[in-house]
C-alpha cells in the first residue's frame, strides 16, 4: 500500500499509474464531487478520457470499454447518492477484459465493506473521513490486492 496526501491524490495516483495520454478508464457516474471533477475536467487535459456509465448494470462498463481502456472505477457506496454497486459483477466484467477494478471505499470504509473479497484489485480511500477520525488531518491510501496479472498486456509500463 501507499499513503498519500489525500483521498483525491490516491484516486489520481491509481489512475495515472495505469493510464496515459490516449488511454481511457470506465467509471460510474455516481461519484464524490471532487472525483467527478477530476475525471470530467482534469484527466482529459492529460489526454486520459473517462467514460461514465450509470453503473447499476455491471455490463454497462464493458459496453463502453475498448482496447485503450485501462481500468474500471467505482465507489463501493457512492457519496453522496448512497448507490451500492455490485462489486463482484463489475470485477468479473473487468477481469473478462483483462482490466483491474479500482474501488473507492471511503464512504463504507475498506474495513466494513472489504472490496477485495468481492473482486476489486485496487482500493483507494480518503483517510480524512472515517479512518482518521473527525477530519483533523488529511490523508489517502492506495492498496493493491496483489492478485491482478499486471503482465497481461494492457499495462506495459508496470
């Protein structure tokens, strides 16, 4: 795992280490506002396209993926809409395409939800919310489960 300066930084590092200019990720549109802004406004300036899907039907992720897709992204429980995603089904769709699932588990905490048990490959979380207490400090984390085949061809830089 890696501790970073904030949850937003954790999300950025997770994406920036998997995708480059000309690549894309597929993400649920039910996202924390700061993550949505990063995906909609900032990543495109770096040449990384984010394709948004509703996310309630896990097959929607695969429908918009192509050979330049580098990951699927969702929150375990979205903030603020409280949408609960079928992580197991989304991870199966990702793995069928040789892609990792990145799950932001901030709102449900990685302790309570345990996205790795449902197929997520990378968990990102803001430590500022529940893990760190009352927002008295800022931090984020990225944890790789250690089971994804990074040598499968979609991520030659890893």
